[in-house]
């Protein structure tokens, strides 16, 4: 069975500090992973996807198949990055997502 | 701009009541999903539908049913609400092709007393 684990429920950093939100997965096939974000009083929305190899709002995420991880990183956190972040994994058919438990990021001034 | 709307932002019901949560999307997406969102547990899939009148169970379907009579509308039904169904319910939609972005509604916070 596929599983996504985000070990930290809360991550608190100061503005300008580096950020790493951890995501580990278990999956038998070739994983397709995503990060979704929910800002205060806004809808859940896609932040970035592994398949696109993109950087969005300064965030990047690298798939490490050896460690089965897809950690989200940003070199210098901003206050507007404060939000709830969810790592998600597609199933083999590519139609159902399994979400992790989420990490709340708080960036302090 | 994709719009997914949900019928209510807040809902308070009593134990044993039948509850309907409605979701409408305006982007002609084939896939529609219902999740519940609980602190520490993230989002858990209840049901999804890939076409009109088609449905698939997700990870936690017990106590829920769904209806999709029209492509743009996906309803979640709690046949007999219980207190452990108090939660935030999120609807989402996506195009049929695999690995597509899911677009979420604003959520319905349901409280069952």
C-alpha cells in the first residue's frame, strides 16, 4: 500500500532562514509526487510537481528514490510562506492522490 | 480560471440526520473527488468519480455515499451523520488524463452534534 509521511506537524523558522519540509513515501511503482499548499483562508492549491522539475516561489523539491524522499526546500524563507504544506503521491493509474499528514510552516519576522 | 464551488462553508447537523454536501465545477473536468481534512491526518479520500454515474471508493468510504448525475456536480451524502464525521470536507476536480493537478473547492466545515 502506498503511504506518505510528513514527520513534522509544525516547523517554525525565522525570516531569511533556510527551510526544509520533509516528505517520505512508500510505493512499489515509479512515484509521481506533488506538493500542495494551503495559505490562511485560501483553498488548497498545487505548489509544484516532481514531473515538471520546476521552482515555484523559490521552492524546489528533489526526488530521492534511494531514500524514498521528496523534501521541499527554500534557501530563504519569507513571512508569506507561512502556510500548511502537504506532500502527495499519485497511484499507479495516476488518478488518486495519497496525502501526507501536512506540515504547518510558520515564518517569524 | 477553474472554479470549484461547494454549497456551504459551515454546516451544523444533529446525530442521525441525513446530510448532503454539494460540489460543482465549471471546467468540464471528468474526475471529481471528495476528501476529508483532519489535523495530523492530512487529506483522506472518501470517494471519487471519473464519469457521470461512475464512482470508486477511496480510503475511508464507510458511512458515506456519493452521487454524480451530471458531469459538473458531485454530491457527498452522509446517510446518518455521526459525531466522528465532524470534519472539513474538500471537493476537488481534475481532467481525466493521469497525474493532473487537482483543483480544490473552499471546503465545508461540518459539525455533527
